[in-house]
C-alpha cells in the first residue's frame, strides 16, 4: 500500500512540475535541460559581442558572471539586469550577457544593455551551457501577440528557443562555483548573494 501511495505522489508531483514548466513556456515534449552542475568546468566558448569584440568564457584569471537574458519582453529580467549593472562588484566580476536576441532587434533593451558585454548566443551554445529549451507554440504566439516579439525572427535559426532563467558564476580557473537556474522568468536572486560568493 505504501508503494502505491508513493507512486501516486510521485506521479502527481511530475504532472504538477510539467504543468509549471508549460506555464513558463517550456515545451515538455522536447528535452528540458537542468543546467551545468556546480563544480563542473564550463565549456570554453568564444562569443562575438555586439561591440564587435570577441569575448571568451571562461577567461583564465577573471571571475565571470554569465547571465542568460531572455530578451526585452521579460520586464523582470530587464529590471534585474539594471540591478546587476548598478550593484554587481564589477571590479572583481566580469559581467557577460548572452541573449538569443540579435543586435538591433529591439529598441526596448538598448538602455538596459548599454555599457556591458552583450553577445547573441546560438542554439548550439545554449546546448553547450545546458540552458536552451524549446518554447511551446502557444507561448511563442502570446509573445508575438502581446509583446510584438517574434522568436523566430529574433534568434539564430528557425526554432523558437530561449535560455532558462539562468546565471553561472565562473571562477578564475573556469569552474562553476555558483549558479542560479529556474524556469520561472519572474524570479531572480539578489545581487548581494552573487557578490558574497567566495
């Protein structure tokens, strides 16, 4: 009897989790990544920034915060990015923003993204970082309808792919020492928490 009760509880939990993910736009019929684990070494990737500079993550000798920015439609992410710009200890941590948006695709992000390293991230690189997920067609259509945002036109490739609500803090040796990973695009950690990571 206990085994049946446990199985029912696990099934209900799995269904609830899938419903939550669907609410956040995640297509649960496709692979749903869970991000890189703390303690792992992140893949070495060279990104072409909107400033026409190349930036490599990880970069030996520099502590880096990689922030996966969904785009201008996510007002909470824009607000958090402003907090990062104002309060992140940028003398000790280099901020890198990776977004599926193409440079110049929106005017709504220009002020928010000024004075930081911003690079367009491909689906392949999102896969390397284990953050990219397929977006439910209904969610993609809502973005088009209410936010004037077309994922297919603003990202590389034909698929509607977004990164999870994720951040990776990388040590000077390239090891992932802290991460934030969530599919709920409305919640973020405090900048103080990031600054306090040893």
